[in-house]
């Protein structure tokens, strides 16, 4: 059950739909990247996946931070900070997506992670457009 999203739906000032979609994509991507990094670590040759593991870890952290920023974005004074956070998230998601796509043919978890990164990047870009 999505208790957090139920709270947001009943919040006196709920986030606009584009930000809610972005929040969901960020949380999903953070989970996918964390799981992908863990899966990479137990592959037969994790040394060949070092760049992927590092980008997965970075992307998971940035996506989680972006989700927290989206939860706290309250007014016009937050617009510049939110835009910067969304832009950073989109950038790291693009890098992680590209790296995971390099391994997707051999590792299904990388294919799924690349898709989560793509979706998050697109959601961040949509949220930036919706906020301006």
C-alpha cells in the first residue's frame, strides 16, 4: 500500500500532478538503482561493472534526495533550488541509463534499471517544464 502517497493526496496543499509523477519515478529509480548495484556486486565479474555500480549508487542517492526535495517544495522561493535538483537528477539518470544500457544485453537487472532511469529522467524534465 502506498501510505506516503495517501498522505500526499490528503495534504492541504498536495503537489501538482507533474511533481507527484516525478516523486514516484524518483522513488522507483532509487530502488531500481540500489537493487541493480547489489546485483552487479554478485555477478561473476563485478570488476567489469565498477562504473555501473558507482553510477547506480550515485543515481540512487540523487533520486532519493530529489524525492525529499519534491516533498518539501512549498513556494516560489523554492523554485530555483527545485529546478537545480531536478536538473541534477535528470543528468545523473541519463548517465546511469547509458551505462546500464551497455550491460543490458548480458544482465537483465541492468536493462530494468536503464528503463527506470529513463522514466525518472523524463519525469524530471516534465516537472521542470511544469514549474515554469
